[in-house]
C-alpha cells in the first residue's frame, strides 16, 4: 500500500512534470519564431495564463507530496514570468519530489489530509487516499492538460505523445 | 491493495464522468442561446472535437476498468453527435462502471495490462499499477480537461468547481 501511494503520487507527478518541460521547450521555440507572448496566453479572459497553469501544476505536485508524507505545506512560490523561469520552477519541484522516498509514504492512505477552510466556514474532509484520488491528481492533471491545451491552441506543434511522453519508457519491440 | 486499485480507478472515473455530464448540461444551454456548434468545437484544427473528447474520456474509463479486471476490451462505440447523445454515452459508461465490484479488482495491480501494437511492431509493457497510473488516468483526465477547456474557451460559464464538483461531497461545516 505504501509503495502504491508513492507510485500513484510521485510517479505520476515527476513524469508529468518532465513532459511539461519538453512541452515548454517546444513552446519557447515557437514563441521565438512567432513573437507570440505564449507565457501569458490563456484560453479565456478570466482563466489562468500558461505561466499560472505551470505554477499550479508544480504547486499541486509539491503540496500533494508534502501532505501525504505528513509535513507542513510550504508557502507557494511566486509565478515565473519567462519560459526559463517556469522550467526552473519545474526543475525545483522535481528535485523536491526526487528527494522523497517511498518509505515516507508509510500510512499515507489513512493520514488526515483534510483541507481547513475555516475562514470560509468549512473543512474538506479527506484521508490520504481520497486526497490523492480526488484532489491532488485531478488538480495536477487539470493544470498540466490546460498548459498543453494553451500551447496547442496557439499553434505549437505538439501531440498527445508529447503529453504522455513517459509511455516511451515502456515500449518494447514486438517478438 | 484491491480496494485501493478500485478506488483509484472507478472512484476517479465515475465522479469525473458525473462532472462531465453537468458541464455538458451547461454547454447545451449555452449552445442553444448562442447558436454555437459546440459539440463540434475544438481548440485547434487538427484536435478532437468536444464530442470526440467526451467519447475518449468514456473509452478510457471503460477500457481501464475492463483491462484491470481481466476482461476483453470491448469495441469502441460510435461517437455521439448531439449533447443528448454524449450524455447517453456517459450514462452508459457510468452504468457499466457501477456494475463492477471492488472484488473484481483482486490482483489488478499485478495483472498484465500490456498493450499490443504488433501491427506497429511494439508492445507497451504495463502491469496493472503502471497501466492505471501512466495510461488510464492520464488519458482519462486529458480528455475530461480538454472537454472542459473547449467549453470554457467558447464562453460557457463554468469554473474549476464544476470540474472538481465531487469535492462538494467532502465538505463539512467548520466546528
């Protein structure tokens, strides 16, 4: 169970963030050519920008791992304003995740991961399994996919294989 | 472990599909008012339409559950061409998922869920845990979030709370 919680969390976040880095590389090259301000592009006027989507994906990955391993959620970092800044933020997040061992997830599924919104008068009650399934992963993928969709919508030459690039590690020649 | 595989699969898919139904309800109302052909809207000329995104979300939910419980993947259904058709397809998918018990996930994490692409000369080698983590969930969320992004981009009045509507079930008043 410990190893499964670790796998479903860290081994979802890290490959997703690695894909995001490659997507941003293609986005940066396209932005240079096209002179588009892609970092600040968004799909609707009141939606988050690409930079904010990347930041949020990093935040949910870090926050998820921190809460599941029983540590105090960190302050959220400031949003980067360049492709280089966003990539550096992703690299920091991956470094953080790489430093977390499977053993740190001991008992994670039963850990209280409720989110206290006492300023708004409520609590979102979640044990670790519910938190991972219904909070961390869906929020993480929301921002990862929307970052992809912003790039794709603006003409960057990417496909679903760039999103799910981790699948390449599992491909074997057919016998 | 069995109950965790079940939870991470079925209890991710069903709430996500319920949210998608509500998103489509708002999309349908907006399409009636605005006369936009939202069902066929897409974020890039060579991307899937809203209808196809919904279909794919249903396919990955069904296919994931079928493979993890050791059954033969079913033929994929035809794509619906109306909001009513899409909602019916989601309802059929949820009905299918509701019929699968946690007990059917016995041993799912170790089950061979490799995807044979022998026509292309390769196999994607995955046990059940890897399949769920790196295939089913990321593909499912890709299509669910892109469906959301298409609606949002076209002006439908939805927010992240409509996407993650399942969170409402976990909210308790603060004491």
